[in-house]
C-alpha cells in the first residue's frame, strides 16, 4: 500500500493548504498560551503558602516583603491588598477587581481563536469534500464509463479534506476547553485567596 506524502495531499485539494495554514496558526497560538499559563504568569501557589504562613504568625511586614519579590499579577495584587488601610472583606474584594479583570483579559487572549477554528475547520473540510465529489462526477462524465480508477482522485480529495478538517477541529476544541477551564479555575482560586486573606487579616495579630 503506497502512502500519500504531505506534498501530494496539499496538491490534491484546495482545502488542504487552507487547513494547513490554520493548523500552523493554532499551533503557534497554543504554544504561546501554554508558555503564558505555565511559565510567564504561573499561579504563585508557593508564594501564597508562604504569605499565609507569615500572616498566621502575625508577621504582616514579612508577608508584604514576600509580595514585593514577585512580578506576577497576583503578587502585585496581594501587595496592594496588604497595603490597604482597611482590610475588611468588602474593601479587599473591591480593590482586587482591577487585578482580576487584568488577569482575566490576559488569560482569555487568543482563546477565542480555538473556538472559532473548531467551528470552521469542519466546514472547510466539507468544502473540500464537495469539491472532491464534484471532481469525481466530472471525471466520470468525461470518461463515459465507470470504474474505480476514474473516480479515485475525486474520492481521495473528498476523504482527505474531511479527515483533515475534523482533525483540526478536534485539536482546537480540546485546546479551547483546556484554556477556558484553566482560566475559570485560576480566577476562582484567586478569589478564594482574597477571601482567605480577609479572614487572616481580621484575626487578632499576636
């Protein structure tokens, strides 16, 4: 059985170069988002644990010093909240909204691309499928007689375009769901930290 090369696939259907271009864009966006989520703006869980430990010991100044060492958005938020003159829950939550909105915008950037591609990729594949079927019937009418060899090229074009479109759509849908759920979980975790911070600051300092 002869394996079709990538170049042959690109030449087989007009939909294939389009899907290939979209795949490159999706891959580049996914790598950028993964870098942002996992490295550039990683949730500072370790920092929060240290801050909580200092606050439980009643050492607010040490907790504030720890915040100044972090360049993350959440680190900046915690530094701002610890510096507020009022440390009741309402004041902390209100002051935190600016940082929460900034983080939400940063986390949501380019995520919509994956949702859009998961929708349009099968349609592009379907477009290639229609073209392949049209080609098969055209070849059949030109030859005047039926046979597998006559319609093979058109059917191949139809099947490859469909498979490629579905493959790109599935990958994009998985990425969209991953980043959407991760964004929601991260924001919920940050909200929980702010509420915990309010409770810790409300406790009598030793």
